[in-house]
C-alpha cells in the first residue's frame, strides 16, 4: 500500500537536497556503498535487458508443445501452439503463464518536510502479453526483458540444448565458473555440455526496464551509480526442461534462478507465477473449471463441457505442479521439515552430507586418474569427469576431496540445500475483462495483496480463469540467489493427470534428473526411386546413464552403459502422431510403431517386463545392430518424416517398480504453413522420386566375392547409400589387420583406403565388432560395406574334391579328433598329388606312399600319416590320411581324409592314378595384408536414352481434384493449406511452361538439378502470384540437347 502526506510543489523543490541527505542517513552508507562481491559485479556489468532482444521459442521435446518467449512468458493467446497437447493435434490448453516477483520497498518521502515520513510500495516484476504498466511518455513496457549475449545473434530463437546454432559463440563471462572451454558446449544446469533433460532451453532476463518506481515521488534506483538500471535490481536465469520418456512425455518443467544484484536487502519477498487457463483453445476459454488438490499439491483446469473449439474435440486436463520454492535461511526454523535448519546454497557447506568425494583405492591420499580411481561427485567446477563424452582434462577442484561450486550435490546444484518455505498461497479467480478486477500484471499492489493472502482457493467453475501461485515472505538480501520451479502437466483425464504428477515428483525429488536415453545418432537420409536410404553413426552405443548408478555397481567402471538398440520411425506428420498406436490397457496410446528395429545380441529381447498400465516397449529380437536401412515401402512424391531413435535397456530392478526403456527425442519442427523450421540430427524429411530421364545409376566395378590378395575366404558387399556422392573413377582398398600367429590369428580391424585424383586417404578404420553379416561400416563417399568374415574354420565342401583325375572314391574330409590336445582346424588349402611310385614315407609309421601333400596357402609341403585300417599295406577303402602341421616344433593333427566306397550301387572303386590331384579348401579369417579392391562409376545422364524417355514425362495427380494425399496437412483454423502437383520423369535440365488452352502463359518452372531427381513441384500459383483457376492446362517441356515434350493436365474443383 502506498502512503504519503499532502505536499506542495514548492515544498518539493525546497526539500529536495535535504531529502537526499535524509535518504543517505536512513539507509546508511554501508548499505548504499557496501562492497559488492565479484560475481554480483559481473552481473551488474552485463548489458541491460531490452525488448529488442526478445525471441520466440518452441518447446516441443515431448508431447507438450508451446510457444514461449525469453522475457519469461509461456504461451500467448490467441496464437498456437499455446500449451498444445498432444503435439500436432492443434489442441491448446493455455492462454499464458508469467513469472511474478514482488517485494516490499520503503523509502523516505522526499516530498514532505517530515524526515520520518516514508513511502511503502510493492513493485511487481513480470512480463505478459497484455495489461502491463508502460512509460506514459515513450511507451516502454515496465517489465522483465531478455539480457543479450545468451543466444546466437543470428538466431531467431532462444538457446536450445539440441541446436548448437542457437547458442552464443561465446558464453557471457558473467556466468559462474565460465571459461573459454565452455564455448561450443551447452551451458548445462549440472555442468559443461551436460543436458540433464532431453530437451532444454536457457535464457536470462532482468527488470532494468521497470521505470515505474524510479520516478517521483519514489525516486527509487536499486544500484547506486547505475541510473539506467531500474526496477528492483533482479537478474533471472530461466530453464525449461522436457523429457521424452513415456512416463514424462506429458510434462514441461520451468525453473527460475533469481539473484538480487541491488544495493538493498529485500526482507519481504514473494516469488510466484500467474497463469491464464485456456482449456479448449482460444475460442473456448470462458467455460473452464479449476481446482486445487491440497494432498496432491496440484492445481488443475478442465473444460466444463469437455469440448474444445473449433471441431468439438474432446478435451483433457491441464495441471500446475508447484515444486521448488525459495528458502529462508535466517529465521531459525526448519521450514521444509527435512531435519536441517536454515540450510543454504551459498554457505559453502554440504548441508545434507550427500556430496561424495573421490575413492582413494590405493590409500595414497590423492586422486590417481591413471589407476582409474572413481571421482564420484568430485569432478570439479565444470561438473564433468573422465566418463563424460566431452571430457578433456581435469579442471579446478577435480579430485581434491573438497566440495567445489559446480560439482553435483553441493550448494547451487543441490535443491535440498535450501530451507524451502513451500507454496504459501494459491488464488483461483475469474479474470476481469478489459484489465479490470485487480488480477492483472499491471496491478502491483493488488497482486501483492493476492500473493500475501495466506490461503488456498480450491475451485472455480465455468469462467475465464486465472491462478496466482506464491511463496513468501522470505528475505532476498543483496547478492543472494533463490529459486523456484513448477511443472505444466497434461492428462486425458484426472486419473491420467495424477499418474503423470507422480513422474513430476520423481524427477524433482531426483534433483531434476531422470533416466537419460542414449545419445542421438546422426542420421543421413537419401531419397531414391521408390525407396529411401538411411544411415547413421554409432555414437549412441557409448552412452552412459548416471541415473542408474555404476556399471556392475563398481565405481571404477564408470556410470552404466545401457544402450540397447535403434528403432526407425516413419510418419507423414512431423510429430509422428499417426504411428503412436500401441495402447495400454486403458486404451491410451503409449508407444510408437517402428518400421524397423535393430538391437544388441545380448539376451535382452521381447517386451519390457515393467510396462506402463499393461503396455510394454518391445526391446527387440536380438537381431544385432545395424547402421543403415533401406525403406522400400514408400511412394514417390510423398513427403516422409523419419527418425532413427536410440533406446536403452530400462531396468526392471530399479527402485520398487522398475524402470521402462528410454528413447532419445525425435524433433522436427514446422510452422503452421508447413515450412520446416528445425530437423534434429537423428531425423530427416525425405521425398522419394524417380530419377531424371536418361539416368544411368552409379556402379561398383571389380570383384568383391573374394580377396584380391590374401588368404581370407569371406566376402565383401558394397551398398550404395547416396548415389549423388559416388565419385567417378575412385579406387578403394579394404584392407585387414589381424592379431596372433598362424594358425590362431584373429581379424581385429579393417581400413578403407581411397585413391582419387592422385590423393590417398584412409576413410574408415573400424574394429572387428563391425564385421559380420548384417553389419555395415561407417558410411563413406555415399557407400557402406558389409564384410562377411570366416571366423569359424571349416571345410568348404563345394570346392573340395578331385581337381584332376577320374577317381570315383568318395573322399570325406573332417577335422581330426583323435587327440584333442593336438587337434587343430588348420586354416590352409591343400592339394594331394599322386605319382606312379612311392615318393615319401609317413613320419610316424614309416609307410611308403605314392603321394605328396602341398599346402597352397603357405606354398610348402605338408606331412601326412596313413592309417591302414585293414593292414593290407596300401591305401584302400576305409583307410584314412591325417594331415600334420607344426607349431613351435610340436606336431598338430589337422584334417582327416577317409577313403570311402564310390557313391552308387555296384560301382567298383577307381583308385587315384599318377597325375591325379585331390583339392581341399578351408574357410579362413582375414589376415593382415588381405584386401579387396573395387572402383566406382558415378551416376550420369545419357541424352539418347533421355530422348527416348521423354514420353514418360507426366503430371501427378492428373487430374488434380481439390487435394492430393501427399500435400501437407493444414493446422490453421482457416485457410486452404498447401496445394501441389508434381511433374515427374523430367530430364535433369529443362524448362516447363504451363499454358491455358487459349495459349496464355500461366507459369514457368525451371529444373537444373542432379540426375538423381527427375521431379519438379508446382504450388498452383501463377507467375502473377494468383491461385490458378480450375480447368485444363497444357505444359511444354524443353530440355537442351535432349528434346521437347507436350502434355496436358486438369485441375478439378
């Protein structure tokens, strides 16, 4: 409440100098000119917030999608999406949310002669779309505005964790513990590059533009020497969090970190937020109901008749969960009932003793990185340690055994180190029209009274409803930082909303952490003719999840690696809603149906045993991993949205209920006109089409069925992924590396080396885990290779037999098993050559024999022993030969060759004759210096072929009737949406002219693209910018060096 005595203008002028002296005496020089801590000074030196730095963002990291602005406003009636749920439905639930901060300020009344007279007022710091106080002279909005430097200056949106192009090139130096190593990394809540949620935004704002109280009679400036910094001298860091996990997909968290950088201690402060419900959309927000459940600590709104507009769609429930509240660390009371009194985040004390230092395994009193001693929480001020993917080297405080600002579970990263006062009031009220009723952001004093009212309204029905949540009062002294947070929750009904609130509480209780999905793979998608090629990297397979603890409960092994596989989703909607068809026992959609899935061969397969209300995520079939896929179930001309989503194993033993698998996010953002705004790294938007007329596809030249040089018997498959990247005349060598001595060597690695235009480059180096049927290499030059290695040594029956001669004996070759200690399957090929007389004797029984055995793999002779089973002194039916090799002078019995009767009844044996040769072929792993070679021929166009194919040019659809199935949907409430026809089978270079039947030129289209694309689209807009009329049209195609073609099409209403 504002109070002042009567005064005159003359008295005002006379008393001005006196009043300033009184002001200094009342406040004290120690308060006005107190030493400022260095961090606060950094904040003060930042540029001031200003409306010119406002940016619009879109939170769409799960099923909740909403506009927001970096001045703190969430949603904006009547625009969409404002609290849209589920994403892509066009169903809005929210008209707006705004941060509220207010405090009591008392200043001397400089307009009266009484030095004891004072003015008491309660500035409200907020920012909202309407009914804000403004400067009557220049129209400046007196509210929170974004501080510059926290976005890329070329970006049209705030900073998002999944979009590095939105980040500033350099994070501002005012941020705590910042240094140049943070540049290019996400400024995470828990550390450098750490995104604890799957989708985050971050921005900073201040109240420096609120000049309402710097004017007479208040003349209040929060910081001496900073006349342009008005308001209360508050700086606010804001984060939005979304998780894509099926349990958290209906929730957005908003987190506010507020610091007092003024010269004043504000002893009576409130934090809170204002929300204007809008269940049912912008045309149906006057019949909402709202309630507050004290036991659940949940306020919620729903539509009175359960129908939204337009279209009478069935509405759900929208909830507000108030979570973290500011603390009071000076009142001597255990405000939050946790057994600690006056705990604070800025006292440099681990109040709750949950910080865990490094584990000194060797008891030498220091952390030894080279001995793999786990750091636990002792990771230094950047918040990351050796097991984090972006870790480079130790930083300040790492491994010193002392809690450091920035480390987990200590001070500002530990929500429990604050004596939180909780939610102290909730006001649910009918919103007054035209800014009336005292419930708007411009109503500073009325809002103070509303937030001060220590009661909780429980319900209101059939109204345009607003709610104000508040926590207070508490002291916000200079240099002090306090926080609060809330979550916006959605559900199909009250029961579903309450179920989702449980997840909200779980995430909050875990200090804003939840099970993290694996990292997102980087995907490339290539359109083909009736197919789409997809390939991706393997970075997701190295993911770790701190939420699940240590690998095998052993800190020395680092946090658990729980990657399990990939699912491939294809949709005709960017939100993938049309494939979310796997429902729970209540009929609620829970999971998406993939078109392909690849998982580790680790025994984890089938339905997840935890499940959600009877629905289970399918964990795979132990198929083995793959990093490419060809989708051939597509139609040319149709735009498809793809996502390659990594997922983890889940944990059936976690907690009391277990944990379902987590999937990484899949985000493709379009505006309401269907224009692509953002495609995440694991997503793609592709339109398959036939290639250009005369198209000659790229080709792979050379044999890949056997090695060019070496012993390995496996094969190589080369798959073309992107025809446009295939180089003309490039040569490739796939070379192998092995470990161990013959015959017990193992293939360990392969390298792909390219020779092109006098340049020699190693493109790919991968270990043996990437070798095997169904496994593909990292893509290179638009290709990938799959290597089938013969890891098991065996006889190749189809190549083993009589090479020369007419003997009809059936020779059976198997591994010798007579002496297991000496038996070895030897990876060599052999030839047994027969002579007209004895040429050697056997090594053990000294039996003269008329044959020699040649090892064709080592180009040496091999010993053989004859086992004369019938004792006739010669090789005959039933006898066998065992080949003998040596390892370090110790003999090894390898292959056993048995003489058997000729196949068929009545055949007389025909024994080998001089000059006959029996051949034995074995499978062999690839050995060092084994290699394949192949070369490539790029795609091209044959003009003669193109000329013959001009007749295939056509228009689809023809006729065009009102709409085509490949056109983008229209999410606008009004308007026609996209219209489109495609010209297909065109030459690579051509001009298309479209005429009316009267010969009037309507539109000219140009095509000059790669041979891989033979199509051009037309949006049915003329060269004059007018929508084309219904009727019959003639088109003329002119292709240089190829020819011309004339056709017609119709547009029917």
